[in-house]
């Protein structure tokens, strides 16, 4: 698994790639794990029926050297949620989610803008101790809280939506156990509410995806928006922000069988990593002539992010309010970014 260090090094330092190539080998194995960043090849890979998402749970067990470890709630969640599924199971999972997500998107039109204004009204622009990461976390948690309450037709409860971070290349067993405990509280809360409404508690996973899949990329993208002004000094719009930040830094896949894609031969079980940010870097996506909607930040093919519109609505509301109300004292010098599976703010040192 040493190649994971190499992967992390390259996605954090795009100047290490040769822009004339479409991919780079990450190790000397046969077949090697590849990091692909050519736009056409990436697109073909993401759309290929021979290429499947890797199993993040197996990865965590491997990386922590705990093959016997059990994370019941995390594992159960990913049994139903589409990220690691393929074929009919994947289609079924997406179909269920798309109904829920459409309902959330429609509901958001009625409350999100006022909600965001109220949230920012609590911010004291002169606060010397303003903590930007805590502020974003609190906003995301309270928006997800509200979404879940509305879908469960509950009023004024506090849903434990802030689960922290899970999508790290190097998670420790303790961190995974901590996430597992928080996830259990969230799942039980939603299951209880569904039971009271005589609905199927097994559907809790659908609402849970909002917190599991939405929190980390939104935190990365919003913090990027704090650290970088929009090139025209206006409020970041969601399309430009997500393309500029590409908050999901690494997509991982493997070959279900030997296959030739765009003239390249791949072998069964070969690992392939893709980085939306590197694809943008190679295609010089930041030229003014390339519209911000041309983006791989939400992936492509069957696993394209189903939460894209929800993420867009939240980002537009949040970044507009931020532009109008940001505090006078913003001490961002101590922060930097690190790309991992997700882009995340990090304190220097
Ligand atoms: C900044 C915000 C977000 C970004 C950049 C983002 C990006 C992505 C990307 C790149 C994938 C594909 C992963 C892959 O191909 O391996 C994905 C999948 C997914 N996202 Fe998002 N996401 C965001 C927010 C959200 C939100 C708010 C939700 C839920 C409301 C969500 C739900 C999902 C789900 C369920 C999947 C799995 C889809 C599948 O595998 O078929 N995402 N997201």
C-alpha cells in the first residue's frame, strides 16, 4: 500500500505530473496502480462497465491492519448507499435516493435562504476569536439538521448530523470507532422517528447519506472559498467554487475483468485512481474560455454525485451570505489545504 503515499504526494503537487501524458504509474507492480488524469481517458474509465468502485471498508481494514475489525454501522450504511454498489443494486439505490433528494431540493427553495440569513445574523463581524472551520461545520450541521427534520416531519429536535470526517487515506482504528459511535446515534435517531411514523426503519440510510456524503466535501469547498477570493471579487457561485476547489480529491476504482479502454489494456483487479483536480489542471480548466460547468468535481458516469443540486443550492446561499457578512478579523494565515480522499483545511505544521 506504499503507493498511497505517492498518490497523496502527487495530488497535492500537480507540478509532479507530466501534462503530455494521461496517467502515471504509482508503483512497480504488474499491473501497476495508475493515477489517471487525461480528460478523455478519465471520462471513459468513469463510464466503463468494466470498472467498479473499490470497497472503502476493506481499504480501512487493510490500512489499519485490522482484517477482523467490524464497523457495523459504517458497513451497514455502505451496503445500501450507492457509493460502493454496482449493477442492479446500484440502480435501485440511486432510484430511492433520487426521490428523496428531489423532495429535499424542492423544500430547500422555501427555507434555505432565510435560514442562512438567520444563521449569519448570529455572527459578530468584530469577533476576534472567529473560528472559520467551526463556523462552517456548524452551518453544515444545522442545514442538514433542518433537512432531516423536515423530511421526518419533526419540529425543533437536534439531529446529530455532524459525524466528523471519515474519508481519509490514513484513518486510525480509534478514529473509525469514534465515527462508528456517532453514526450509530444518527441512525438510531432516524430509525426511531421512522418507526413512530409507521414507516420502514430500514430506509434510515437514505437520510444518513446526507451527513455521510455531504459534510466533508462541503467543508473543503467552503473553506476554499474563505481562503481564496473569487477571481472577480464577487461572491463565489457554486459552479465556480466547486470546479476551483474540486473538494473530492480522489476517486478509486478497480477492473472487474481484463479490458481495453481507449486503446489501453487493463488487467483484472488493477487499481485506478482519478483526481478531478488533476483532470482540471491538465485540461487547463481555469482558462476563461472554459465554462465552470465543465467540471469533474462531481465525477462522471453512473456514480456521478446525486447530491449535486443540493450541494449547489447550499453553496450559493452560504457563499452569498459570506460575501455580504464576513468578519473583519479573519486569521487564515495558520491554515493550508491538504488533498486526501477529500480536500481539507489543515493547520500549518
Ligand atoms: C461539495 C459538495 C459535494 C461534492 C463535490 C460531491 C462529489 C461527489 C463525487 C465526486 C462523487 C462520486 C464518487 C465516485 O465517483 O467515486 C459523489 C458521490 C456521492 N455523493 Fe456527493 N458530493 C458533494 C455533496 C454531496 C451531498 C450534499 C450529498 C447528499 C445530499 C451527496 C451524496 C452523494 C452520494 C450518495 C454519492 C454516491 C453516488 C454513487 O456512488 O452512485 N454528495 N459525490
